[in-house]
């Protein structure tokens, strides 16, 4: 069994017994320290059975999930605390038995891929990413440069990718997609080359078409990407404000 610490000494390894002793000794000094068990694909992705999180006093389940976003990207997860499913507002305490739960075998949840890239887009690669034995339909979309020699695209990539992931994840859930992938190119996109590529798979064609249409429409309306045509920035739409809690 292997474990990983995520905190001040991320990546440090040690025995589980020494980890438990250290957590008890430092609990009052370092806030909340919890050991998170990993399973299935998340365990393989992390290369460890468990990881340790160091969180501030009063931390919630949502705080722990946020700290592990890099590990869980593209995988819908929930957290179990003391062997019960917990919502993001549930508090965490030192000594809690915590587990990160990916989709279970009783039901399939669609997978996703997103990217902001500077190289040419490959629709064949996206089709490979969404190939699924449950799928009876695969729908693709390419948005290409037309009528001008080239377009210039700029993105706030650190914000754009998470927003695209939210859009794709929402489409998967609403339309029951098997998988979905979306990439947007930045930099110079010459005539007839693609600036955005989308591929989705679903059991039936109606869901596949609806999912692909939702992804491109939402991407154009919400994601911070800008287009320059013949030296002028193209006027777009103002993204809607975030919903109030």
C-alpha cells in the first residue's frame, strides 16, 4: 500500500503507522489532517492507495475536493466520510475515515476531455476519446475559418478550460452521453482550418446531436476566448454572471 501527502511536504512518503502518529501529534497545530482512500481509476491515476491532506481548521468536504481537483479532473466524484456519503458542506475532523468515490459499477457516468491548444486540432483523436461500447451514435462538430486568410484567437486558458469542462460535464449529465470531448485552438488559425472541435457519443442519435449542440452554444456564450479578424477584435457577447448562492 502506498500513500501520498498533499500539503506542505507534498509527495513525501512514509508508513501508514507513522502517518497516523504524526497526524495525531500535529492535529492541533496544523489544522485538520485527513487520510483519503482512493479506488479504481483514481487509485491508478494517483499511483497510490491513499493520500494525506492538510487542511485549515474548520475545513469542509468541498475544500478537500477542491484541493484534489487535479487528481479528479474529468471524473465525477463524491466523498464519503466515516463510510457515509457526504455533501460539500459537511465538516471534516482529524481522524475521519475519508474516501474519494468515482462512479460505481452499478451505473456508467460519461467521461470527458477538454483542452485549449495551440496546434492543429485532430477530430480523429477526439473520436477515439469518445469511443464507447455503449454508444450507437457519434456526432462531431468543427468550427473553421472562412472567407479570410486567418483568424487570431486568444484565451484566458486557466479559466477557459475549467469552464469548458463544466459545460461538457453538464451536457453529459443532461443528455445521458457516453462521453464528450471539446478542444479550442488559440493563436493563428488559417483559412479552412478548425478553431474548435467537438465530439460526443451517446446510445442514440437524438441525444448525441443535442449534446453536441449544447456544448458549442454554451462554449461560445460563456468561455473567455476572443477572436481577431483582419486586425479587429470581433464583438461578442457578455458572459452571464455567476448564479447567486
